[in-house]
C-alpha cells in the first residue's frame, strides 16, 4: 500500500483534523490552561451540578477509566470540587467552583473562535454538511 493511498484515507484525515483542532485550541485557550476535555467537563459540571464521574464520562463521550485524571487536574486547579453524595456515600458529586464558573465564562469566546478558525476553509453550506457528516459518523459508533 502506498503512502499516497494511506494519507488519503478517512482515518488519517480525521487524525490530522484532530491535530489541527488541538493546535488551534491550544493557541486560543493558552491563557486558560485547559485542554478541550477539561473545558467540556467543566461546562458539563457547571450545567449539571451534582453529577458523578461516570455520568460525566457518558455525557461528554469520554473514557470512564480516565475521567478521574481529568477531574483530579480540575480539582487541583480549584475549578471543581467533589463531595460525598448525601444519598449514597459511595458516590462523589461534582460541582464547579466560583473560579471554575468564571474561567468557563471567560473561555467560551476563545472556544467559539476555535470553531471559527477550524471551519474557516469551508463555505457556510460546506460547514453544515461537514458537521452533519461528523454527527453521522460519531453517532454510528454509539450503536
């Protein structure tokens, strides 16, 4: 199999698009010192206070085995807190701290700019098609 054929394959192009997205995210949110997974986790926690780590992982389509590390980093930064659930002592509920909510609000314009930059090469119609196709591909993997 040739290099030209391999680099034209969807899997390779998706990986490259992820690299581009990650690089743009790092540039736009450098001051926030958040990864994209930390940002979406913080947003979910702020929107749904009291959820647990397993529910968070499901909600953001992230690996349950590694969500704990993401939460550890957010907690060390003072952006989220974990507390024992009053109804089930085995469960730790998550909540965004005031600092976490403030950083989330301050980071959203930069997160929006990431999307603008990522989709800039596409026309408005192509953007809609691209996002629709991405949703189809990702939804199919959940079946």
